[in-house]
C-alpha cells in the first residue's frame, strides 16, 4: 500500500510568540523549583533558557536530560512547534558578552528599577529579548552593574517579593504579553 497526499496549508512557528525571549535564571537551591520554572517557561513561550552561575547561586549541577524531557512534555502539552533551547550553565558576564538581544532586562529590586512593562513599551517593537533573573537573594550589586553596563535596563516586577522561579515567569509573561502573544497558527 501506498499513501498519497496533498499539502493544503503550511504553517510555521505555530504557537510561538512574536518575540524570541531568552530567560537566564540563577541556579536555585532546589532542582524541583528550577524544573517547575523550565516547564512553565516553555508553556509561556520562552525561546531559550540559560541556567546562571551567579555569586549567590547554588553551585549544583543541572540535569540536562531531565530538563529536556520536561521541556518536550511542556512543548507537546501547549502545542508549540519549536522546542526551546537549553543552554549550558554560564556566568552572567559570559552571557552578556555573547548576547545579541534587541532588549536586555535585569530583574532588580533597587530604586533605579522601572516597571517591566514600561521598560518593554519604551524599548518599542523588538525581535528578541534577554531577561536576567537572579537566584534566591537576587543578583549581587556587581552583577547588576555589569548587566547595566552591557545595556540592560533594571526592571521591577511589582511591589511584592517573588521567588526566583516566579520572577522569571512573571518577567517572561510581561515581555511576551506586551508583544501580542503568539505570532503564528492558532491562539
């Protein structure tokens, strides 16, 4: 038996946001919390996840195979057409040096931080964004300074103190939501 078919429609990037968002999150004390972040970030539309070795992060290893399995399951569940990238753990400095993102945001509770939605709106339309989120306890001041020196805007996620994984998800949704959500296919 031979099966013959005709392609009647072709869709690219079904379920993908209009902006490619990289979220770099400091490694967390509990692997399960990082896994939860990864799962929910994929569901919300992240394009790339970067585990960060920061001054305050736990130096625990990342179980790449486990995280990739979590990512595949989340991608299937929310009907995305692309599996996000999972980068090797790295320092914020290395990430910033290699980043080509149009918008850079560093989540920071300091007085110089602006509301994230305002920062995204003021930056205007962009094809890519990098969001840096510290581990428990946030980034060290020198890490925030380095991010700002590299062109990142310090942003606030609101008046409440959030867990690191929640902050990463809130920041991701703020960026994806401000760009209109999905670009292709069904909503």
